[in-house]
C-alpha cells in the first residue's frame, strides 16, 4: 500500500516569519534538510525488511557505508553502528520545526514510517535568498542584524574572516545583496568525519557529536548557522535545546561567504549569476587528503 502523500510544503514566507518570532521571543528554533545520504540511513529499517537474504542486501550495505562516510562524514563504516546512528538521528530530526525536502520518491514513505513531526518545506526555501535583483523581504538574513552568530563548520574560521560588509557585498555584487550586520560572530570548528585521524580520536560520530555539543554550550550566540554534514541536524537540535535559532544549511553556508567548491565552480548558472572575483577556493589547509571524501570534493 503506498504511503499517504505529504502535506503541502510550508511557504517560504511562513518559514521566515517563524524564525523572526523565535528571535523575538528568545526561544529555540531549528531547521534542516535531508539529502540522499540522510535518506539512505533513514531507509535502513525498510531496506532490511525488503532485501534480507538477497544480493540487494549486500549492495545496500555497501552503498550505505560509502554515502554515509564519504559524503556525510558519519563513521565508522559498520552496519550495526549505522542502525544505532539512525535511531539517534531520528530523535534529532523530530526536534526540528521545519524539514527541508527534495521531492524524492521515498520521502512520503519515510515520513509515514517515522511519523515525522516537523513541517515539510522545499529545501531551497531554507537557503539564504538569491533573488536577482536582491529582495530583502524574501530573505531571513536581515533578521540577524544585531544578533550574535555562531558558525558551525570545518570552514568556520575562514568564513568569519570574510564575514564583513565589504567582502560580503563583493561576493554578492551580481545580485546587489547587502550585508546584514550581525553584532558578533563566534566559531565552532567541525572536524572531517571521514578523516582516519578524527575517527581514531573519537571512535564514532555520536561521540564526535557529544564533544561538539559540549563545546557549543560554552559559546555566546543567538543564531547558529551550520554546515556539518550528517551532524548538521543533530547540532541544530542541540542549539534549539539551548534556546537558540539554528539552521543546518550544509554546503550553502560556505557559499554565503564566497567559498567555492566543485559543486558550484562547475555549474554554469552559478558562474553566470553569482560568482565574482571575490569568491575564493578554500585554502589547502581546509581540504581533505582522503580520497573520495567530502562528497567527492564537492566542497573545495
């Protein structure tokens, strides 16, 4: 029997209004999206049921390990751990206010299986607006004027260096987007989960999450902007529990500050409509030495 259809996606204006209300009331709020890697591990219970004892069971396990570790930084590559991680992950997803979806065939089935609580919306509407010309009424960034921000990302320190009026407006010169004047910026560096050194230090992605969550508690911020692979939604849920507003943006956090990756460098639309001379490639120290990591180099 097919899964019931998802409710209509929440409009972008509703999302922006909800962020503003949370800031005005100084209460927690969180949003994030589930891409292919996230849906792979979320699909585990259904896949086990449907592939048990077949060649497809082994093929699914191989695909799950490759996409979870190489694309999303979730480790170790172990079937029992991925089942445990999925239980942890679903708990975090249920804490979100809005969930960004891509319109894939398996989203209604996953929503029904887990009885997902967050309001569904188009994932693009969670990203900072890129209208040409810029339309501030379609973007939530102006709501962050005078707020203390926390960048949660492997690129956090580099983004902070570039988070100023002159650089931001040079990055977005083709759209006319203006700087949104946050009060302060703090950073929380997320290590690469596919790194063998990181895996040896932390053991599992849940242990890495615990360490990052403890460090987050020491930071002074009102809004967390997060690009942290498979830990993005759990860290957004943690920030919400601290009474903060949190958006898990994935790679679209780095492009907000003009940090290129192959995903955008190779896209003719981005080259034509957005990329200027102010955009840069991440310096060598921010790149991963592991082969096939970082969604096959998409982020540098």
